[in-house]
């Protein structure tokens, strides 16, 4: 299929900055174009289940990337690099929390990713993922019932946009004050079972959405095999035996989202437990899932990344390092960065802890500025943008190689059957 590049560019811009009616219209046009050229939303479920059965290898780790801004440009670079390296496995995800501070809805995010695939002639399955569809527990006035309703509504919105991979995160409900591991995990596995049943009822015909659970809150204590076993047993006992369960499980191994920043703005060293990661991946496969998922890893030293396939890690979630590359790049417009930091001072200053330096404050809050400066980031001068995107391309070449997903397109072809529901 031949596409007009300027048409795709204009549709991506309409998806990003148009009125809701304009966004809807642009999405439908992109959806149809994607269907015609084969850039179709897909689920990793069948591939992950094959991995649990030993029908595919365990020496690759699928990168799942969160794009908080410059989404169209970044996705184009990723697809271009994936084509160059014959990569079939890369996931584009958006967390529940990110939707607010990046000002990106599931429909917009999905449409822009599909636009980028069309623009780069990446005519292969596209994996869109809802990341951390989590239960908020910090506000005592928020009930679990209301949270469940909100997450279910968000899930419907995501599925309709083509997110056929969803990570249910009820790990915040784990109650470590209880005596037994089963009692600790019970609120988690009950909520995860309810959400799994809900997704199975609403997934499109012919699509088995890939669902993940989570047993350890990222940044908390490290997960154990005993916790995974208790969660999996309780989950299956509370899910209709006729319903398909989970394809993966997220665990905690010592990382923090975004890393831990020191007073001078540098990142603290992380003591990641790779032995636990491997044990839990092996146990997850024994329990019928594809393996364990590693969160909060993008800011780790580069020498760590080859260790994830060695530890048989199924999936790795990457976000903050791409933000760091962009905002800290020598070609990023300095005046724009200063404007973003001034905005943080004025809008996020109350979040600054007395013990934190200004560098720590900016590092920990600057992700929240993406949505407020969406237009300015889109309009970064092309000469600067090209140099930033070249650095991003180099990063993805490194990630694709070290995570061992080069030449995985045939594996995807043999395992994944994309379905493109008709939209009107």
C-alpha cells in the first residue's frame, strides 16, 4: 500500500492537537489505513503461552516502552530501527498515571503509534499496552469499588483503541500486616481475577488480550516464589475455569521507577536481584505464564541489559531513560528546558521535600511537564530534533541487541494472529 507521507503527518498532528471530534475522525482514518497495510494491533498472549510451554526460547526479553512526549517522532525512530534490525517484538505502552500528566488518551496514543508505523512502512503487528492499570490507595476517601469502576471504564476505552495487552496492577492492595502470604496477597488476587473476568467479557471477537498481574509494588520489598505461588493459586480459584488467565507476572527485584536520584542529580546504584528474577520467571512458566516482568529498569547501567535475557526475563518496561536522553541532550533547546523548570517551580513546588536539592526536585517531577509543553515539544527545530532522535535510535539499537530481540519477526509471524475489528 502506498501512503502519502504528508497525509499521515497531518493525521498524527490532528490526533495530537485536534478537538475530540477531530481526534475521533483522524483515528478512524488511521485505523483503516493501518488495516489496509497490515500495521495491526495485536496481543502477545499466544506467543507468551508458547514460551510457557517451551515451544519458543526463553533467551529474549521484550522491551515495553512508555513514550511521554514527542510520541510520533519517537515511535517513527523505533519502527525505523526495528525494520533495520528485523525486530518483531517491541511494545508501546501508556500507564494510567501517564495519561494525565502527558495529556495522552488511549485513543490518541494508539492512533499516533499506528500513524508512525504507517509512515515508516512497518507493516507488522503493533503491540499496544495499558501499563500499570493500578488501584490507587493513597487517598483514604477513594474506595476500592470506585477504583474498580474507574479502571474498568479505562480498560474499555483502551481496548476500543486497540490496546490488546493490559497490565492489571492491584499490587498496592497487598496487605503485609496479615500473618500468611495468602492473606497478604488475597486482596490482590481477588481484584486481579475480577478485572480478568471483565476483560474477557469485553475483548473483541477473535482476540485473547494478553493480561499481566503484579505481586510486588515497584520500589517495595523484593518478591518471592512463595508470594507468586499464593497469588497464582488464589487467582485461579477465583476465576471462572472457562476463562483464560494471565500470560505474565510483574515482580519487584530492587528497582525504582525512574531510579533513585541523589542530591547532585546523579542516580544511585541499584542492587538488582537477578537470581530472584530468574527463579520467578521459571516458576511463572511452570504456572502457565510466559515469565516475569521487570519494571523500573531503563536507568540501569548499560552492562545490566544483557543480563535480563540471561535471567529469562519475559518483558522489561522502559520509560525514564528516554525522557532523560531528550531533556538532557546538548541539542535540546535550553530556553524550553528553563521554561519547563519554571513551570515545575510554579505548579509542583509543593511536592519538593525539605531534604531534597533543586536537582532532585526537577528530576523527580519533570515527567509531569510533558503534557503542559506538548505543542512546544512538537515544534522543536528540526536540526535539534534530528540530533536528539539519532541518539534515541542508537539507544534502541543497543536495547534490541542486548535484549536479544533482533530477528524476532518470524517468531511473531508464526505465533501472532492479529485481528482488526471494524470501526465506524
